C-alpha cells in the first residue's frame, strides 16, 4: 500500500479492523489527557516548583509527538481526494477547525524561537489547553455536538440576534429611568449593559440595581424575558440532540461538510 495513503489512514480516526490506527488513536488520546492534567497541575505553584523539570520534559516530548502528528497529517492528506493538490490540498486541510486546533496545541512551545517576548509568551501558553479539543477527532459521538450546532445554526443565530436586541433595548430603557437619580451607577448606556447582562442571565449580582418605581417595573419585566430568552437556545439544542441521536439509531448519515442528511449515497 502507498506509504502516503497508509499514513493518512493511521493518523485519521481508526476504521473497523485497522489495529495500527486504533493503537495510534489510543496513544494520542492518552497523551492528550495527560497533557490536560499537566496543564492543570502546573498551575499549582508548589507542584510547578517541585516538578518543573519533569513538566518541562513532558511538555517537550508531547510537543514533539504532536508536531510529528501534525506534519504527518499535512504530508499525507493529499492521498484523500478531498485534499488533492500538493499545495492547495494541504492549505484546504490546514484552515479546517481541527488542524487549527492542532497548530494552537503546539504553537506555544515554538514561540520563544520566533523571538516572542516572554511576557506575551505566558498568555500564549494558555493555548496548550486546546489539546483537549483534539479528542473530538477520535470520538465520533462528540461529532454530534458539531452536527447539532451546524444543523441549528440559523435558529441559534436568530435567537442570539433577539438577545442582542433585548440587551440594547433594556439597557437604553433603564438608562433613561435611572440616570437622573443614579448618575454614577447608570452613567451611560454601555455602562448600563453590565446590569442588563447580569439581569438577563438571571445572575443578578446586586452591585447595580434600579431604585425608581418605573425602573423596578421594567427590570422585573426584563428579568422574566431573560428567563424565556435563555430557554429558547436550550430548547433548540435539546431538540437538535434528540433528532441527531434518533437519526444515528436509525442509521441516517450526516454529511460532515454540509450537515445535511445522506440517503442512498445522496445528500438531501
């Protein structure tokens, strides 16, 4: 078998009966979870000081493995008809979500070699946590989340737009109701948006609140509307997950590119 094609089959999610690819998937998944644990433990100062040498060595080995995986994937992707073309095919793969996550997972290690300032480097090191997102490539069940968001993207976009309108309207109304009596707290519409966000999300920190009768009346209505607004995306996603799981049980396939159903080898 062609070496390039075999490499692509191994680095991609394993197919039934492909032992080598399955072993590779298990090793990568194990390394991902160990990296996440290392990032979490590394945030504890006492552990970071005591085990700094071990953590740095483990980080170097991990980056080496992930780098080999990333390069192997770019090198062998042209064996797949979706990524045909020496340059265009590899660019088509590189700009996809998962390869970008792969790159972010190893990027912090190479930043010092690019002359990045150490203070900036500390912020970029947070990208290491993106390694946990690599898990989605090897667990098909996790792809349901992506499929649901893709299938319900129009409904979710409409809901977010409605929430944005409600945020602006509620901030504006409360500003005009409370600005005269609380000019320091409700100093502007953007400043009032903090109150609107805390109210619409039902968090209600209590650091900013209306004291006028009209302001309290409007705040009560806005708080009730906030509960309903957040129930909308929850219902949309809940229905989407039920549909996706039902289709999976019935054997309906979803196209990974357009999110549409596939029946008899054809997309609807």
